[in-house]
C-alpha cells in the first residue's frame, strides 16, 4: 500500500485554526500544546512536526493575516481609482476585517502581546511589532492623501496627522468590537467614516464623488 500523502499546508492551517480557538477560550498563558492537539484532533507529537511552540503557532497565524492584508492593500494602491475611493477601500477593508473570526483573533493578539510584556519575552513581543505596523499603515494613508493634494482634489491638511487620526479611529473601533461587538453596526460605521474621514478632505462637493464606486 502506498504511503498516505499529507498536505502539510492544510495540516498547518488545521493546527493554527484550532489553536486560535483554544487561545480565545483559555488565554495564551493557560493554553498547552496538548490542548491545541486535542482541538485539532491530532496527536501532540504531530504538532511538533510543524511548530516548535504555541508562540510559533500564533506567529504563523499573525504572519498569514499580515500577508493577506498586504496583498489586498497592494491591489488597492495599484489601481487608478480617485484618491477618495482608495481611502474608502482601505477603510472598508479594515472595517470588514472586524468580523467574528477577526475579532476573536484580535482578542487573542492583545492577550499574546500582553503576555509577552508580562514575561518580558523578546520572542513574543517581536512577533507583533506594533511600531512597524503603525508606521507602514500611516505611510499608506498619508501617501494617498498626498496624492489627492497633488491632484488638487484634497484640502491642505497634514497627511501624517490625518493618517494618525484615521488609524486611531480604526484602532478604537477594533477595541470596541472586542469588548462590545453586539452594539456595533459595521455598515453604519462605514457610512460614518465616509462622511467624516473622507468627505472632509474633498474640495469638490461630497455628492459629486461616490467612494463606494470602484471605478
């Protein structure tokens, strides 16, 4: 009989998905590798064929999320849409990410980061480089604002300050979703972002630009 072919990527995904659920339920500090193995319905030894530790599992989940976001943002920036449309697409992408699974992951991410600080663990704290994330996202948003200003489409505001305010609003929304998801209506939040964070930038009358229109 031929040996069974194992899809290693599928197995890793199975382990990562199970681990996030266990982290969310038990907390990062209280989770053991055997807990993850049971949730993934595999042997504990099998996990070590793919990951060295629970920190390694979280890093894989975090890096996968980052790659997906970077790819989608790259697609937005490579398009020829009006800068206001690009901003709306960036904000919509961020707000759409605040679904149930993402909120669960975000709660785990906060727990993981806090546990790294408590342990004074450079390995854990190094997984989530918040300064790098904020710097990159700030430059993306500021770059769109600068482009709109060069085209004479946006008013004269400081692009970095605007980007910082936008990131602060998105961060605050994510925290509220983690704490009180039942009272947040993402569709209304999107509309509010459009009316406040985007229309305030435009020199043209707001009703002449439809940020929801892709092209």
